[in-house]
């Protein structure tokens, strides 16, 4: 039940991201989007790895 409530709390950010992305998708080059996505995923993975090591 707790996870459902947390998911519901994230819905406004989801819709806001959808609206903003639909406006920006035509202004940003596809290569830039791919690069930014890869950087974000790499940063997230590194953060998770460091957090997991620190908690040991």
C-alpha cells in the first residue's frame, strides 16, 4: 500500500515531464538527447554502486 501512495505522489512530476518534453523535443538534436540520457544513466548507476558499497 505504501508503494502505491508513493507512486501516486510521483504522478504530477510524470505529467509535468511529459508536457515539458513534448515542447523541447523539437529543439534538441537527437544525438544530444542520446548523450544526455547516457550521462544520466551512468550517473545514476555510479551513485547506486557507491551507495551500495558505502552501506556494506
